[in-house]
C-alpha cells in the first residue's frame, strides 16, 4: 500500500477518469535536419536498445536554457554533456492539433492532456505507444514490470513468464548484481534511475532486446516556479541525469540508451514545452518548433518501431520535420 500511494502522489487522482478512455499516444520519429541529412539521434550500433522516459508532471519544465550555449544555472551538472553534444535541448515543442481544443468535460480535457500515458494496475503508469507495442493488457498489465521506486518496464517482443507485477525473475536477477562505481543521488528520481540502470544490465539475461522504461518526477509546475521550488527540482533532475549517463558509460551502453524528458500540456499553458534528450546517440545540441508527435516519435523510431506504426499512433508524425540545429 505504501508503494502504491507513494506512486499515486505523482499524479492527480482525477486522472483516473482516463483509465477507461482508450488513451491514444503519439510517438514521432528520428527526423532529418533539413539541408544536412542529419537527425537528432544517430543509429545505435547495437540491436539491443533502451529508451528511458522521464515524465515531468506539472507541465512547467520550460526553464532550461539561459542562452543557446548555456543551460540554466540549476542544470549546471548537465552543462558538460550539453557541450559534448551528449545532451540536446528541444524548445517550443507544440501540442498536437488533436490536443489544442480545450473544450469538453474536465475528464476529456485531462485525457487529452495526458494522452501519451496509459494507466496500469496498482496505480502505475507507462507510455501508451510502448504499451501497445508490447501488447500490454489494459486490465491486468501483463507484460509490464514495476518496481518499488515507481519504475515501469515494458519489453516489446520479450516473453518473460510469471506475474507481471513484482516479477520474481526480474527482481532476483537485479538483486544479484554488484553495485556500480557510479554513485546516484539519494532523491526519488536518483533512486528510480539507479533501478533503471540495473534493469538495463540484466536485459541480456532476460532476453529483452528492447526496453522502454518509465520514471516520473513531480513538482515541475508553474505554481512551483512562482513558489521558488522549481529551481531545486531542476537541480535534482540534473544530478540524477548526469549520474545516469555516467552509469551508462561505465556499463558501455551509452550509445544504446536514449533518455528523454517529457511532460504534460496543462489546459492553461501556452501549448509549448521544452524537453531534453540524453545519450551517446545524440548528434545535435538544439532543436526548436516541432510537434510533440515528432518529438516523442523520434524516440520510438530510434528504438525500432516502424514509422508506419508510429504514424498510426501519431497522425502528425513526420521524420523530416524533426529539425535540429548543429
């Protein structure tokens, strides 16, 4: 019960009205920079890949850049990775057309706001496109793996027997691992990403060629910005992301793991957001003015989801629109 309630604190309880709404999610593809032939993400040399989504609940995660060369001071731990083009900033991500009409019942508005998410049993959430790719049963969650810290794991194509929640085989394998040299911060997000690093390590033993891992962080709201607490949330985000990238380097998988931030568009927001993408496959430091479909789909496409399937979930997905500035 403690685990369930702690996870639920990340999400407004009214969002549960979406559970039966058949939420559709949209995930865009790794597009080409017009005139350069380059995209934001390079192809991974390994067939074994993992995508990690850090979902910032609150819709206020837009204080990232001071200038195009400098991150906000609260993200100082990520500045070296930004300088090395291991981290990309994507500004002015626009909500898809299907989400721009704010009319309707409160439940309908919330369903559009969180249309990229699917709710799983026991109070967990994950990404809708990944759930569909992994044939997740919306009632039982079969095929989804969840952990005490709140991490959800989906593995398209994997056939792991047993209960999906608190899966004993996954848990036993991860417990047997020796600790990494890389220290993780003792924050909620730090503990979640430490769990993620373990799950990436055991992927070969579990036959998981593809992994989609979902973690959440709260307090990224505009009210937090007004209260002065958003800066501290960004510091925690930066420290956890920097530690996680160091862990992927230690494991030798930095080019096979792409981590990205995502978030909701609140009904009162301008409809634009700022995101970050982290990993050895990042080619460019900056992109701007793209649809949420083309942003999220880039991650799904890089993972190996066929572009036609991506477009089925994200009508606005167009790889060539995902423009990044070298």
